[in-house]
């Protein structure tokens, strides 16, 4: 996560400047999506949209609400956004890479500048939370995990290694290091997974 944060400091700020200018203009936004539509979603639909169960989202929101990343600087925020909405917006942003910042902001009836704060604060919050949840299994967990893989025709396995690319804007410094074989700029993430939706370890690099 630190590599992602470091790289982001070098991205071009021209798009951000334009979007913050647009925030000063009264642009119609979608009202009630978070307050009404999301709250009424069946659990399976919610999971499809946000890649996480509603219960885990609420658990994260509770931890975020008492963290420094939620409380610091809120006095000066023009938009008072709840901890649950912080998490929900971030999950949508992280799980829908085809959406622009403007698309996400409009969907949740917030400004683009508020979206930037959400992304930054949640990135640091989740990065610091990761040692609690991303860890190697103990001996008892290894047995349970191995049984799960065996049931799916992978005996003697306690983890699966895979990688993915997180798309980024072209960095202003050393952009060639971030240009991948798929012809776009990204930071590559390598993770080791166990049971469904669980991760042992995650590493990122350009």
C-alpha cells in the first residue's frame, strides 16, 4: 500500500484541478442512491455491487468511525459524510475502475474534492488495518483451509497465488516504470488467497 501512496504523489494534477473547478459549478447529482437505493438492496445484490457483505461493510465503518482518519479535519469539511458512507463510496470506487471520479461523485451526491478525501483517508486507514486481517494462518486454520481446497480438487494446498493490475493515471515521474504489458499504466498487486474472499498476504510494486 505504501508503494501505491508514494506513486500517487507523482500523478498529474491537471485532471484534479479541472474537477475541483467543476465542483464550484452547480452540477445536478444523483440524490438518494446511498440513502435509499443502497439500503434497500438485497444482500446478494449488495455483494455484487460492492464486493463485500453488508455486515463487513458496517464492521469496517464502525472501526473507521473511531479512527484518526475519520475524525481529523472534519471540522473544516463542507460535506458531513458518515463513516458508513465513506466506506460505501470507497468500495464502489475500488470495485468499478471504469467509472471516472465524476461518475462516482455524482452517484453518491458528493463533490469530487470530497471523493478525493475519501480515497486518501480510506487508503491510509485500510493500509494500517491490514496487519490485523492479512496474516498467515495458524496450524488449526491451515487444516480447515486445506480441507476446503481438497473439496475443490486441490489437495495439499493452503493458498493460491495470483496477481492483478491496479490502473492509475500516467505518473509525471518515471512513467515507463508503470506501463505494463497490457498497454496501460498500473501498479501490480500480488496476493496469496485462502478461503473465498480472504487474503494471507498482499504486495505491490511498479
